[in-house]
C-alpha cells in the first residue's frame, strides 16, 4: 500500500466526516487529529516519518517532505488561481 492523500483542515470543517467516509470507501486506515492527541508517541509531525509510516503501514519516503505542490501547480488542478 502507498500513501495516497494527506488532507488537512481546521476543526469543525468536516475532517472527521471525511475520515469516516474515506474509511467506509475502503481508503483506510485514515488518521485524524483526535487519534494523534490520544497517542503521544504519534504527535511528532514531519521527519522522521517512521512513526507515521508505521501507523499507516506504508514505506518510509526517502525525501524530507515527500510531496509539495507549488502554488501554480496547485491552482492548475482547479482551472487557475481565482482573481
């Protein structure tokens, strides 16, 4: 299994609903901040990736940040940046 999506959002914006929907559709396991707060060993965000990859059962990436979207590349997915 490979890491497919990292989604982030502010609290009370549907993050738990999104997590549950993705898991229902078979895209689990999904990780939610609520789980992070309950597991102190999982609170470190960023490299080293070992705790996160172990939790998700995916290989550890060989780059510091495995994916980033430059601004223009991000907005290209939506037909261009809004005016």
